[in-house]
C-alpha cells in the first residue's frame, strides 16, 4: 500500500496494490457525502470488483497532517 499527495489540488491517492495498469480501474464509485465527514472519496475497482485504490479529495480536511507529510509527492 502506498499514499501519494498533490498539495496543489489537495488530493491524495491510496493505492492498495503494487501498481494499477492502464485501463485496470474499470469502475469508480463515489462515496455519498455524509454530514460531519470532510473530503470526498472515490473508490477504484477492477472489472471483477476488486478494490485497487481510493482517491481522497480535500485531503487536508480529512487526513492528519503527519500522514500527508509522509505521503509520496504525486509525479
């Protein structure tokens, strides 16, 4: 598992597999917004329904600063 973060757009991505091949993420599911929970979450799944990763928008409102500081810069 690895975490990347782009502070310019305040988005983090938590990859649950070693790598995601082009086209491997076939379905995206946006988690409905709930009151009291900051951020926006988008789940990436394979065609078979396996979870590949999680995009977190407004990451600085959701994740601890220490987690974002330890994340890899987005390349």
